[in-house]
C-alpha cells in the first residue's frame, strides 16, 4: 500500500522544496518535496519537527495526577487526554464500571469537546479552502475572508464552538484543562440551574449543526468528481465501536476494516491493543508509524477519526445523524468512503450527533445524580482508550507499589493517521504537482490534504529513543564558525567546513 514517493534515489541531486510552517493546523510541522530537473516529484514527506516528552516526564508522578497532567499536551483537545487518562486510572483503582451519573457526565464532557473541536476545525481552519477554492488569494483565504464574505456561516461556527466550551466548563470546571474526571468517576454533577442554562440554546445548536451538514454536502456535490479523487487513498480503518455496532466515541471495542470493507478484527478489548497494533519508527520524523500486526508494516497502516468512525459503525443512535450517515454511506457503493476530503463531511455528521446526544443527556435524570465514584482493588496496569475528535487515542500506564508511574505509552490520533497523511500528500504530489512549476496555490493543495485529517501535531510527537540535535557556534559578529549535528542514530557529524 506504500507509494514510490516515500524514498527517492540520489536525493542529494534533487531540488528540495519545503513547506514550512504548515498553516491552519495545531502544532508545528513541515513537508519536503524532492523534484528533478524536469519538475517531476520524486519524494514527498510530512515531517513533525516538534518534540514532546510527556511519556518520559510523567514517570515518577503519582497516577492520580495523570488526568490533569497529560491534558497539557494540547489546548484544543485537552478533554480527550483528560478522559483517556481517567479511563486508564479507573482500571488502576479497580473500577470496571462507573456509576451512571459519572459515565454520563464524562460523556457529556466528551460530546462538548468534540462539538467545539469539530466546529473550530471546519469553520476556522478548513472552510476558507472549501468556500473560496484552494487557489484563492492568500490574503483572502482565511477566517477573516469567511467573516467578510459569509458572516452568518462564520457566526454559526463561533457560537457552535462557544456552546461546546460551555458544556466543558460546566462538567470539567474550566473550558481548558479542567479537573472534572478523577480515578473512578467524576468530582461533580450538574445542578438544575446549569441544566437550564445549557437547555436554553440546545435546539438552536442542533439547527446550526443541520445547516453545517447541508453546507458541506453542497460544497462536496458541486465538484463531486474532484472531491472524490483529491488526496484519496485506499486504507484500512480503525475505531472504537459499541457492543451493538453503534457509533460510540466514549467506550467500546476496537474494530478494523480493510479498504474493501472486510473486517480485519472486531469488538476487540482495547486493553489487548498491543496484540493487534505495533508502532514503527522512521528517522525523519518524531512521530511514530502504527500498523496492524497481522497485516504488517507495509499493508497494515490505517486511518482513524471521523471518516473511519462513520465508515466503521453500523448505525448512529440519534435520528438526524443516522439519516445523514445513510446518505454518506451511499457514496461508497457498498464499500467504505475513502475520499480524504470526505473527512469534513463525516466530521460534521459527528458534530450533529454530538448536539443531539447532548440534548438527550440534558434530559436524563442521572445527570444530576449524587453517586459519583466507584473504587475497587488496585491494579498495576491501566489502559484507557477513547475516540478523540481526531481519532482513536490510547493511554497506557504502569505503576509501582507506591502508585508512581513507571511506564507510559501514548498513541494519539494524529500518530495513528501518520502513514495515511504521508500517503495522501504523495497522492496529491504525484497527481497535481508532478511536472509543474510549483507555486503557492499548488503547494497549498498539500496543506489541504493534511488539514483534512485535522492533525494535532503537538499531541503526536514523542521520542524514538535518541533525539537529534544541532549545535551552532557563532562569533561576536553573528557569523557561523562551526556546527555539529547529532543524528537520530546517535552519530555526531561536523556539518560546517
């Protein structure tokens, strides 16, 4: 399933084009293209140049701190890390089942998080490309341009996100980096005043969510052939799934399907994830390359996130989202929809689902309950898995007899999509850039392909064991005198003559 653009022969003899920084994504990354004298693209790679050490520096910390500590990975999706860590610590404190109130408060928090994250990504980061075209002027192709030309769409995006943040605030204590989930449960439920506050606007939020799905469908069908072809790759799909096959972003078993929709594995207990998934490394990125063990590194890479979840589930439990899922699925003619730009469509179906699910929970009497905590016998290993807005998120901790973390492993959503993002940019490079004189609109198409995945690059990076390092020596006139580079292999080279 890999393409010929992953590694070029004689790279030193090729022209190197760099897209840095990537824009309208969370975190820092770059893309490098190698082009020969005839303008043919010979290599295309997505590099994650940001380094994060969360897996290492939480070692030695008490396990009960992790739900608060690890969410500092990100300011956009902190609730996802907060809840994945909380689920892992549930296992550590021997809580196989939360109280009804605790689970529903956590679900409400998670739906608010997904609602606000999807609204932010679509309306602020992606809608300029979709509304104005990939080759629109840079000064206009941004959220300011959307506000000027489509003020109502921009307003709805802002208010959808604001509502999701209010759900987070009332369930987690703060809009960003809250403390609502704790090992074995939650530390608060909702009172009637808080319920009334959220209920006041929920019907409007559902209405705007319906409008958002209608908007992306209109955009998609206006250039159907292009949207079906652009950055499209055949891939495996991985996600959590409910025990009855329903869409579920909080809890469930792991389901994987191949590009034709055949089941690779189904309803797998996520605490056994290491039996099914491996992580590979490459020396040009801090981000790992996960794959399905049984299929091998070359054929086992997969996609996660809205596209995988909507393709993998059998049905949605809310009526409006289920109606939209059926229409979406028809695009695949019996197979999964593999269009990378269909991520946006699937993302907004999920946004609609979250709005519907929030309304259902706000009318559930358990949401104001007082039974908030369950605990049992301590365990030395805890694994929590959740569907973050960007895809399947794994948190795995091991502790000693004093409750201190001795080992941690995080496989975040963007890491799971790493190989797929590389394959998508190679598809764009080979189909749209090859043989052309490169310019900003053409290079923006690479970024459009990456943005479809809604990557959070700052969440996704961790050590491969040895960190590359560059040391430069300059004189008093700021002239370079010497430079040493320590490679990922550990080898040190002088790179200045």
